[in-house]
C-alpha cells in the first residue's frame, strides 16, 4: 500500500511554494514524521514530514518547481529500502552568461505578498524569445482570466519561463494591458571572458525575492522620511549590570536591550497612535494594540517575527518571547502565525556594528525604529564635557499618515523612557 505526500496548508494568503530541497532521494528509507523536503514560501520555510514509514518510491515535484497546497509531492511505498542518514545534496545552478542580475539589500522585512521565482536560464530564454512554453501557474491563470490578460503577453519569471501570480500582479500594478504588459527588462551587461569564469549564478530563494520586492514596493508606495535622535544608554546599562544575574536566575532568560526598547516603543505608540496605524485606500486604521515585529537576521535573509500584544507584557515576558522567536528564526522553525499581524517594527543593526542607518518600512506599517551601535562619545552635560555610551536612533515613517511633529515626539518619548528606565516600570 502506498502513501501520498502532499503540500500542507501553507497559511493565510499563501497560495504557492517552491520546492527548496529534498533531503531524501527515490529509493531511500524514510521514517514516519521524518523531514523529507523543504518548501520555500514568500514568508517562511516549511518542512514536509513523511506521513508514513517506508520507501520513497517516487518524487513527483522536483527542486525548484512551484506547487500549491494539496499538490502531490511524492509517493511512499512499503518495504525496507536503503538506509540514508545523509541529506541528498541540493543541485547547484550552473553558471550562465546572460540574463538579469538579481540582488537585494539585506535590510528587507518579511511579512510579504506573492513574489515570483527568480528566472533560470531557460526562463530567460523564453522571456526574450516570446511567449512561455510552460502553461501559467493555476493561481496566475485565474488572475489572468479575471483581468482579461494573456500569459503570452507577460514575461514569466518561473521555471522555464512559467508565468506566476506575482508576474500578473506586477503587470497589473504597472497599469499594463494585454498589449502592453510584455516589456523585457534591460539585459545585464555581459562580463568579460576572464571575469565570467570566476562568477557564480545562484537562484534567489522565494524569501530573498520577497525581500527585494517588498523593499521596492515600500519605496514606491510610501512617502518615506527618516528622523534621528540619540539616547544616553548609561541608565539602562547600569540597570542591566545591577540586576542581570538576579533577572536571569528568576526568569530564566538574559536581560537584553530589546526588552527595554520594545517597552519604550509601546509606551510611545500609546501617545502617538498614528505611528501604529496604516492606510487602507482612503481610510486610516488605528490599532489599539501593539504587535511589535523584531527583525532577525538568518542565513536566508532578514525575517520579522512578531511579539504579539507587547504592550501588555512585562520586560521579562518580552525577552522570553523574543528569545523564542529568535531561536525559531535561526533554526527555520518559524510558523506563519509568528510572522503575521505586526503593527510596528524594531530593527537592531547595532549587533552588526551599524552606527547609523535609514531603515525601510515594513509595509503596510507606518513606522520602523532603527537601533544602532552603542559607542562612547563626548557629550555636553551641565556645562561639562563627559564621555557617555550613546546610541543613534532612527525612525523611518510614512509621511502620508505621520506628521513630522508626531514623528519627532515619538522618538523623544522613546529617548526619555530609555534615559530614565524607571518610567517603564512605573508605566509613566
């Protein structure tokens, strides 16, 4: 008796995924609940467990293919098979000389909409030579039918030039009709023969494509502006030094800076609600709660898990939840529920040594706070020049909804709370 392995439910608003990697090959022995494959969605990586023990008789969906929830991935048959403790190596894309350059800034944020797969060499050829030989993805075809477009009028970015839903959405966003949608991008300038041999072409993951897409969408949509301030971290650092051992002993988690910053942000959001709001058409939606996204760097890109109802948590509860989310992010264990619903984001570039930056909004949010490196600098206090541990703060905000006065006031409130952290404990 055989058992089918199908694509699991991927979560709200996620309609397709890419086969990222198979950890087993046909003929290998698999155990029940053993992870046999990895799916990449626009938001998270999803592991696929074996529903039964047996032999992996057939792999239906290959690495790099786009699949939808419920689609057949593989078939497990009965038998012993060959034991395989090692993962099957992922195929490495061969270097090619043409096509588009794909790059993305590291400072991207998760919480994303549909994004197309990066073009392969075959996909580029199809896009340049005419309509794709591959039928459009089902979700893309449905949208094409609704909008009266034809797949032949678009350059597909999927495998072998397949038109994906993201391609259709991009064409619609550009206001392109059936006759206009196909507009080949300028090809990448060819490298010299000596340089080409030393180059490596690697397919972008769906997460990296989403990061790139979201960054550009945020810049194109929001009236983004950044305001700066600096905070004297002396009081927070002394408080941490005094109570860090007792705090860890009682709560089982280290006392870091993120607990203080998250708490300071939630206090400021209550006073300046516009920074915690979003635009929906001609309406403004004010959130009477604070779900704080915390940007976490992983080897696959920056993701933003969400600390829900952070305004109702103590500093200890916030530190515990950030620790849980950070560990899950680095292990690739984040679920869809961990990534959705954020109302404001904090990005700590200081852990990498950043002294100052202008973070990009995590749309549709209206604000993001950038933390930076704590550095001792001379400052004037009471007519005296003293050395203090200072940190630059950067608030990027959507000027369509947040006025300059509100942005500056928000940042000053965060500064005040951090320079006098007793205010956080007393809820002042």
